């Protein structure tokens, strides 16, 4: 009888020991699982923070490149024009950019022609920045403005610009938008009466569309760039430019997004100097 009780006690002790061991294993697995999840979350957070830091660093590098880009300045009387950037027809670069600042709209065709031939027309971003200048000059004086647009544009682009500007700068106040040339100038929005920052600034970047060669209407390289403008729901306003063989100046091949009606102004437009 005593032997039987002893055996039963041993069996019971062994069962308790096994149960305790199993419970310990369960606790260890739970602890390991929790620890793994915490470590995984920590790794994910670290990776996310690392990616965020990398993205931030890339933005800083991009901004730093723009800040350090060599600026060129050209003057005509008391008007000053400054240009910097690396957009070119030679090679497509998705991170390329351009920036043009100017104190005033050119006073007449002679200034516009000299500015285009000697300075801004030699780069795609300089040429694109002259589009709002030509639009403003057309609004002030139709004949002078037409000559500016003809100088700046590829022949097939002239009529489409002028026909649209006639409407936008016409007498129909419900349709006309005399302030349209200011819509791509930095700082100008519908809510502030299209009042741009001074000096006037046009900022540009490479389009997602890569360079192409003209095939039907002539020869040359067509490149696409975005002008960043605050006058529309879509801030990237695409402009097409062409550089023909043997030419030093770029020409505006197409730019409908710049003369498409922008947001209606709130308040009164103060004009451009």
C-alpha cells in the first residue's frame, strides 16, 4: 500500500514538473514572439526614419545644387536679368532645373530682341522664361508684342499663341484675363491678386517626357520642361522648346498650358513693371 502511494506521488510530481516545463516553454515562446515583434517594429521604424532622413538629405542636396548653381547676369539700361540652371538639349536629365529672375518686363522690342539673342535665348529655361514677357508686351502693344512672339517662337507656334491672346486680352471682361502673364511668376496666385514676388522669378524643372527629334516639320531636338506656376490647379505647366541644327537660340515650339485660362482673380490686379 505504501509502495502504491509512493508511486502515485512520484507520478503526480512528474506530471506537475512536465506541466511546469510546458508552461515555461509557452511563456518563453510568447516572450520571444513579443520580443521579435518589438524588434521588428523597431527595425521598421529605424528603416522608415532612415528613408525619411535619406529623402530629406536628397532634397537638401537638390536645393544645395540649385543654390550653388552659377548664376549669370545681364543688364540693359537699369533692367537686370539673372539666369541659372542646367537644362539643355544635349542630354536629358530628370533632375535638371532652371531659374530666371528679372527686375522688369522689357520696355520695347529692341530690349527684348537683345535679351533673347545675347542672353536668355541661349538656354531652354531662359527662352521659356521669356514667354510671359512676350505675352505681357503683346497685351501692352499688339504690334510690338507680335514681333516679340514671332522672334521667340517656332513658326508653327505663332498663330496659335496670338489668336488665343487676342481673346484673353480682349474687351470681353467675363472671358478676358489681362493678368495671365503673371500667373507663372513666383508668388502670384488668384487669391493675392496675382501679385508676384520681386524681382520677378520664373522657376523651371525637367519634364518627365524625354527629348525627341523633329521628324515631320523640320530638324532639331525638342525638349520638354515644366514652368512652375501658381495660377492653375496643376502647377506644372509644360512648354516644348526646339533647338535647330546650327542655331544658338532655342525657340518655343508649343506652350498652350501658358495661355490656357488660369483661375479667376480675387481682387484687383496691380500690373507688372
